[in-house]
C-alpha cells in the first residue's frame, strides 16, 4: 500500500496503533504523537512493516477499522462501559487474502476481522474491483482480470 494511504489509515485510526511501545499498556497514543511520527522525513510506521497489501484493499481496511472503532467506542454503548483496548500488530496479504493481526478487542471484533479477511478474496488487491476477481497461480494474489493482464 502506498505511504500516502497508509498515513491516512494510521492518522484516522491512530488509537489502534502504538508508537514505540513494545508491550501494549492500554495507553492510546495521542493524535499529536501519531502526527509527529508521520511527519518525519523517513517514514517510520507504528507497525513494524507498514501495511503490506495493495491499494485495492484500502476501502476494505478503512471500513473494517471504522466498524471496529464504532463498536469499541464507549459512547456507542448503553449502559456506558470502559473502552476495550485493541492494538493492530500487522496488516498484510498472505496466500491471496488479507491478514489482520491484532491484540485485544472482543468476540464481535473477531467476527468483523474474519468477515473482512474472507471478503478480501472477492476484491482485487490492486484496484479494488469486485468484477471477475480470481487468484493467480504460483505466488498467490487476488486480482481482477484487468490487473492480471497488466501483470503479465
């Protein structure tokens, strides 16, 4: 995923990314901490390897993280309860599908992640199209026919 799209996701959902903490303490990084990290000359992401998938899954990830935030936000629950911590550890493509590794959350978050990972097999990783999507042979990627032709 391009650095620009990674920055958008990390800034929008900064509460799920830690900066330089090895062990999650339940402390949510401030937006200022995340912005400072994003504005460095050399990009250093709060997750070790950045977001390792194509731009086509940007909307899938944006919707997933937005749904998780909405679910975990204590202001959306009645009666009000404490925020359940969640830390994103890694986001990548593996065997043609999305892998979203995290710590914390709830059973509902597990269901949301499982749904998004399964849905990724129906969305082109390069362009986001849902038409004529299939997996390549060899190094498995999920691509639409147009993107598959461009890769040949």
